[in-house]
C-alpha cells in the first residue's frame, strides 16, 4: 500500500476552510502587531462577514474582511475584502473581475 492510502481524504470544502483559517490567523497576528497599513486600535477583522451588494440586490459573504473605523465613528471608513483561493497556479483574471464587479456598486455590512 502506498503512503497516501493511509491518509484520510480531506474534502475540497474542508481544505478551503483550513486555508481560510490560516490566512485569518496570519492577518489577525499581523494586524495586532501593527504590521498592516491600518492602526490595530481602529481595526477589526472578521471571517464570513456579509455585505449588501446593490448590484446583486442581496448579501455577499466574504471569507475575510478588515474594517477600519475613524475614532468616534460607528461605520467603517475602509473595508478590505479578502477572498481566499488555494489554486495550484495563478488565479484566473475572471475570478478577480467577478469580485470587483459585485462590489463596485457599494457596500453595506449586515449587522
């Protein structure tokens, strides 16, 4: 028997969840350490946050979102949206354009 026959098979969904968690943990650490562009005291990081798309007229769930708020403001002034993809090669440009188009018409977080 080969080595691979003894290893449990991991679903594509589970692989994606594991990858997203690794990216989230990495970005959370970098944000907390002040190594991202945003001041940690004004920023929050989220997994699976929903934002309303006027283009789709429905909510879109993003893998990771970093929201930056100005002092004394409730609504974020900057939102960084991150979609995690674990491709063997480069990401197809159509995937990037689809996300850009879906968000071009505005955003509104679901509370």
